[in-house]
C-alpha cells in the first residue's frame, strides 16, 4: 500500500533544515540524499552537486526535503503538530523550534521556525479539554488559550477547573 510523505520545499537550505529538525527530535534519522546533476540545469538552475532532496524521519514519520529554489514559500496554511504530554515537553520543543524564528508568528501554540515552517506545540490535554461535553469548561479553556503564545498547561487546567 502506498504511503503519503510530506515534502517540504526549501530554497537552498534543505540540508541545514533537516539537520536542525533531526537534532531536536530524539527518534529521528536522515535517509537517502540525492544531488542535482548538470542535466536540466536550464530548468532548475542549481549547480551540479547541490543537494536536491533528503529523506528523513521525525518520531517515525517520514518526510522529504527539497531544495527547489525561491519560487515557493511556507505559509501558515500548513503546520506540523507536536502534541506533548507535559509542560516540560512543551517548553523544550517550543524553545528549540522557535529559536531564530518569527516571534510575531507566535500565538495559541503556533510558532514559525527559522526556515518559515509553522509548528503547533501543545499539551495533548488541550484537545481533551476543548472537546469536553461541558461547553462552559471548554469555552473557558479556549479563552485562556487565546491569551497565550506558548501554551501553559497549568493555566489551561486552572481555567478548566474553575467553578
């Protein structure tokens, strides 16, 4: 059965990005790396030997990174989610992924990294609280979350338990 692999389009820094991402996520690895040759230079304009693509995994999920040139950029319409069990995990991934990124793009657990890729770093408990059948509790959690950049699990739990 075929699998679906997200392909991340970079200008010319796919190798740097892959090294950055695999240094953050513990169970990660870099797979095959392909390079541009002289063939097709009139189309791709990449010097022979430049990295074309890299296969890599983050926590067992496969990705590919492509050095495709400056034609396309990442947008917030696509983001990678990092559900965390603890505040310590939220803090770790937030700090690592947001380093060198765009501080103006931080809201409600979203951040933009130094390569322009959007991430959502949040405690898994947030999903449970927002889906609670008691809509008053869920609404309090939503209001609390909307005031946050990096998600604060204790703040969410306090909003959820309020009477």
